[in-house]
């Protein structure tokens, strides 16, 4: 099942997105009572998805991310091997979250800003000390995230909070896929398209097979240190192919079964 969050003339609400494929013109948003963490109770209201504004599907209490989880990305950004720079954990604030089509706004002090298209997990219940083989019991579903990063700040600060936590630096969406068996997270293509001066190119073209830490290992690693709450988002790491983006560009991250997360880039 696909859960989303939309803005209609009547206000914002959670919904179930029904229909085949990923074309908004072929999909319907059916309003539900409450949140995506229980069985849906439909209100009877529905809209074509193309006629409402799609918001970030969740407003998490925190976004927990795993950095350096793809060896090829470690080499391209840090110029070292993954053996000498193992995966690491960092947090993005909830104020960084935006939805599809909302602009990524780059302030003047953030330079060399790059996109990072990634698979994201949405937590479904409070959890702590989760064993790696029990990860499915705590994940509500999958979505797409763009872990926007200012490389110059990332290296000059010595830690990543400012470089990755700027307002709008966490595009999320377009929906949450709750059928965990419908997505093969061990063999999942991940692509990012950069449109610059009217020309679109595929920059990231990788697969989750390249992950160093698996989904279960990521959740075990994180929950050994902190409690995760319903709606919290985990970013599972970026493949290689990240590149600088500038105002006027458009970034579109594509993961089969999870749709496309498209955001223009603007000056703050």
C-alpha cells in the first residue's frame, strides 16, 4: 500500500494512493483518518493525485542517516577507500524536510552543494536495540530521500550537521510503500537525473547491492544508540555520481516502485 500526505483546498491530510504505475494522472489520493501507522479508515473523500499538492509523506522527529555506505561514493568524495573510512552516523533536523517539487534553497554560505539520491526507511513503531534479522518488524515502509550536502561546509566544519541540515536540504517522497515484499532492497536500482541549462543527464546510476551495511545492520547499529519513533526516517547511504547543483537546476531521484522525487534548485 502507498501512503502519502497531500494539500487540498480543504487542508492537509494523509491518504492512500491508489492506481497502477507512477504517473500522477493515473493515481487517486483517498483521504484517511489518522496516520499511516494503523489500518486505513477512509473518509470517503478522494482526488486525482495530479490535482492536489503532494507533500513530504512524513514529518519525522528526526532523520538518521548513514554516511559512507557505498564504497564508490567514499572514493569520489573523500578520496580514500571505504576500508579506511567505514560507514558513519549523522542526523538531519526535521526542519530540513521538504516535499516533491518544492525548491531546494541554497544560502550564500553553502558552497559546492551536491545532491545524494538514496533509499529511505520510515519507522513504524518505537524501537530500541533491534537485532539485524528483526528489522522488518519496525519498518513501516520505503520512500526516496535526497541527502543534500554542502561539501565545503562538510569538510571545513569537521562534522556534518550544518552541511547537511540546512533548511530544505532533505527532500522526501513522493509516498511511502508499505509492502516490504514489493521492493527488493537487496537489488534496487537508484538513479539521479540532473537538469542543467536545459540538458538532462543521469548522474547517479547504481544499485543497493553496493551497500556496505545492509538494512538490518543499519537498524541494529542505529538502535543500539538511540530510540527510533514512528515516522522517523533512515537514509541508507548514497551511491557514487553525486555532483554540484546550482540555482536553476532540477534534481530528480528515481527508484523503481517508489516513484520519482523531483525538486528544483533556487537561491535562498
